[in-house]
């Protein structure tokens, strides 16, 4: 049951989460699931399902914004979606076989890995992977006239995308935490195209996962609506903000692990 405290706090938290989520190309589930579990008292399964319901809406709004910038590689994204959808169905179904303790510990450990990735500085000086990789040649021109030319590793990207979908359904994260490194480091997409395309893939991945969670009774539509209202999906920058959230994630992950030990 939603309390007056929830009606105030949930949109505020979602608003703050949306800022950093859009910045790094994830759906926000890495923050929303711990919030629902530790603050609102949701079981991990219900937190995962409700988080995904919010991500369906937020990934759609983000994709609309990125498509206006012409930075979404729709063709490549649709190919990888073929792999993420069955993974999302399977991941969501597997939550029925996880105890609350096991799922909570799994998410806590996953958060540590995400926090470490966020804390480590990116290295924009690295050479463009497309210059040393042969694959499907792609070219996009965004709304500012910037030209992005790159070669994509379709086969490896497709194979690994299944696990992006699996993590989405199992952990309620939308899949961006895995899809961003898969698209950028493995498939060879430039980081600007990666973030936008990840959001596009997330629409289908999250929809597939939330359908299964709804069937399992893990979705709270009223709470998901509150989270969606507060979500702010404008892309921002800020190295200090990124590291701050990395610290917060690490502390939250430790708190979740201690709770379920």
C-alpha cells in the first residue's frame, strides 16, 4: 500500500536517479531496486518487477530524445534485441526459483561491480575500436552534423546481448549496465551512439521482462507510476557526480549483502 511518505519520496528519488541514469546509458534499476528493497520494504522479486515497469517508460522517453539527435543505431539495435528478448524472459522467470536472500545477495554483489565500473575513469584517448576491427560498416550523421563511422562486431555483440537481457529480467536493471560495455567495448560503437542505442534496446528488453514479472505477480503498477512521474531522463555530464553515485552504490550494495546474510 502506498503511503503519503512514498508519494513524496519515490518521485524525488526517481528524479535524481534519472539524471545519472541518462548520463551513463542505464535504465536506473541499479538504484531503484535497492531503494524499493531497503526503504520501501519490497521483496527483491517485487522490487525487480516494479523497477522494470518504470524502465519501460523511461527508456522510451530517452529513446525519443536520442532519436531526435539521430544518435540511435536502429538497425544494429534491432539485431541485438533479438538476443536480449529471450534472455529477458528467462531472467524474469528464474526469479521464481530464487529465494529473497539469494536474489538480494546476487543484486548486492552485482552493485559492487557496477560501482567499480563507474568509479574507474574512462579513457577517451583509447583508439577507436572500429579502426582495428572488421565487421559491419556503419555510418551515422547526428542532428549537429557530427559523423560517426565505425565497424561493428555483430556476431560477438549478438551472443553477449543474451546475457544483457538475462540480467535485465533477473535483476530489474533494464540491461544497460551490461549493454553499454558490450556495445562500446565489444561491438565497437562510439560511446555517444552506445548510450542512445542502449536505451533503444532497453525498450524491448524491459517490456519482455516486465510481462513475465507481471504474470508472476511481481509488479506494483501504482508504485511504478510514481517512479515514472519522477524520472528525469535528460542527458547530463559530470565526473564528480558519476563518482559520487559510485560511492553510494557501493555503500548500498554492502547494506544489501549484510541484510541478506
